[in-house]
C-alpha cells in the first residue's frame, strides 16, 4: 500500500481521487491548501504527491519547490492551466509528471502506477554499480555519490543518469530516453526529457562543478561525456 498525498481545493476532485486511490489499494491523505500540503508532506512522508498548482495561500509551484528541497518524493502536478509554460516550470522544479484538467481518471491512475513503479529499485539490476569520472551509481541501493560523498537525486534523475552512464558516448534520442526512463505507457512528450535533463545537469553542477557529464548532441539527443574516464 502506497501513501499518497492529494493536494487540491476542489471537493469534487478530492472525492474522485480519494475514491479511486483507495479502490486501487492506496492510502490517500488530503491537503486543501499549500500550507497544509507542506505540513503533511513533512509529517506523513508520502510515497507520492498529487499536487494541484492553483491553491489558496502558497501556490502549487512553491509547494513543489519546497518538497523538492527537502527530499525526492515523486510529484504529479494536477492543474487546470493548459499553458505550456506552467508545465515546463513545474517539471524544471522537479515534478515527475503532469496531468491537465479535465483529466481521465484512468489516465491519472496509470500515471500514478507508472511513477510509483519508477521510484522502486530494479531487482534485475541489484548487483550493478556504474561509475564515470568519480560519479558512482549503486543501482540496488538507488544511491548516487561523488568521490564517495552521497548526494540525492529524484527517481527520474537517477534513472536518466543510469541510462546514460550505462552507455557512455552513445547518443540517445529524446524518444529513446522517454521510453527507457518514463516507460512506454507514458503520455507526455519529448519536452519532458529536456526539462529533466536541464534539472539533472543543474544538480550535477552543484555536486561536481568541475565536470560536464551530459552532452547535448544537436538535432539528435543526449549522451554521457565519454572523454572523462
């Protein structure tokens, strides 16, 4: 059973989400404004947050920003705004996925399942450790370190770096990364990849500013810098 924090001030949306999450075997917790969301995220430590952007008081983007500062809890943004800029900003702040209202309950539940699955360790890779230029990924433990000093990555950031580090120098198209990291059942588009790479680069520069680990290949995609080892 996964504990899922639902953050929305619309009673009808809350009712639909809590009913369907409970039916799917999850434990929903409800927050109706930004301040309550931050409190429950800290106290309850949910496995996933479904977060509306339009909230009373502290808005959803600020909630997302604070949650991401404090940990790697997966976040699905839920918003009535159909503006690309809102989705991009949310993804760059560290959200794992987004759904635009009005939404299909079936689609949202599929995204919940997909995000929760990505956040779990991959048993088939339990013995694998990847290392490039003092950046080390322990796949079984889902741990990243730089020169033996651990640093945190979100589930998406970890899996994105895992795919790139497993094949240094290979150019991955955005579609390939979307399929390998987000999964074939993901509903989003390749702009999601660009936002995730941008945030991963920023995180890596914080912990290892002297290297540029990820290279953009114009009109092709991304690769791991194979000149570092």
